[in-house]
């Protein structure tokens, strides 16, 4: 039996508003989901498991119809999903009474229930959010029936405000596989037993790294899952080390070359670390023109010639500070601390 474990699709989200590439991001999330459905159909997987937050907020009726059409194109795959904290089952939600196609099951209850697929020898358990927050550890007490079926728990949460759980209790519950959602970074909590699929597409600059879903297979009593990178683009860190020879133009060239080599479609967070000539200013506000640069921060320190400054300032406060703290045996932390102090004093003196 083969399955896809997906979570946190967040249809309707529109990341990076105000940036040049932001106009495409909302549609990219829908495109990614459509490609996923096409992949499930092509591979004829048995189950598509969606562990919450299919939508970014309360879905519109038209959006439910679009998703239902996509599900209807699956000729073999059964779909099981739960509703997460972002698109929780509100009393006036269009979820209520929606006529899903016959291959789709929404485990819509606020308490755990299950759906059984005898032809697959599989039972899927889960519950849906009926409020934005659930602080009860609802999953810790759930156990599957001992009926010989391959048992899967669809679960959404894991922090204090969204169904906290005890990993050890979940692993001891008896489920063959626990398909988690809510945390946007894909991660395996227990090999081939419990995993967060992560967001299908990254949703903000903190979602660095690869995103996608897990493809799983259950055979002869064993589960095996494999992460499938799927996102149209990633958020990536770019750290540039500078020294007293670096200039603003040289840094811009490094950024441009890195973006060209590593993919112009990706979105970058640039961080400058190291030292710089005190006469040089890195104009980070202009770096967004070099590619999809969502953030550029300057953490560099001025590389002062302390011996020269000591000679220039003699016994004034700057000279005394350098004489007290400076020396050939300074480590990086001491040098940074002295640089901060000298910079502050030079700012006060207007030099």
C-alpha cells in the first residue's frame, strides 16, 4: 500500500506581498498542489493523507469546489484529510455539509474517529480543529483498534496552543504510522514511524530549507517513508564573510554571482559577517535589486587600526580605552568589544 503524506498546503496564502516576486507566490501554492494531485494520479498511489491546514484561512465555497474537482481526477487514490487551526471548522464554515466526491473523507469531528479501507487493509484516525487553539493533549490518549489493519494517525499540532503531545506516548500508542502537520519544517521524529511533512511550499522567510512531502509504502508489516522535495522555490540563507578589503561593490558582486549559481528563482536572506574598513558602508537597502533578496542585514564590525588610533589619541578617553583593552593577543570577541567601544566614542566625538 503506497501513500503520500502532505500537510500545511495553506491554499489562499499570499507570501511576500510587496516584493516583485510576491505576485506569483499565491498562485505557486495552488500550482504546487495541482502538481501533487497529478503526481498521485500518475503513480496511482493508494492514499493521499493531508494532516491539516489545507487552506490558509476559512475556505471560500469556490475554493472547496476547485479542490474537490482536483480530488475527483484521482482514479485510484483515496483522500483523507483533517482540518487544522488555520482553516478550523467554524460553525458558519463552508466545510459544513460540503458534498465531497466519493473518494474523499474529511475526519471532521472534534473527537477522534476513523475511516476504514478494507481493500487496502488500512484504517486512518484523526480529528479536526473546531477552534483556533486547542490546549488539551488530545492525541496522548488515542489508541488504534487491534484488528490487524495498518493504522495511521493524522495529527495536527505539537506546541502549547495546538494540541501538545508527548512523543513517547504517541510512539507507544500502537499506530503503525503517525502523519503530523502544523510544523512547517519537514522532520522525522521517529524513523519510518512519525514525521512532520512540513509545508508543501515555504510560506515566509523563516521557512528556510527544502519543502515537500513524504512518499510512503507499507508492505509486509513494515513502513518506509522518503522525503520528496517539491516546492517551486526555497528561502535560502546567504552569509558573506567580509574583511577590511571588502567594499560595497565587491559584496554586491558576490551576491549576484551566488544567486546566478544557486538559482534565480529562490528567495535569499543575506547576512554580512566579519569586519570592514571604517570608511566603507554596505548599502544593504539596495541589495533587493540583485535578485529575490527578501532581507539583507549587516553584522560587520569596523576593522580599526588600534595602534594608529592609540598614537593619534594619546591619553584621551579613546587612547586610554585602547591601551587598557587592546593588545596583540586579543581574540575575536575582545577585538569586537573594543571595536564597539571605539566606534561609540568616535561617534560621540563626531569623527
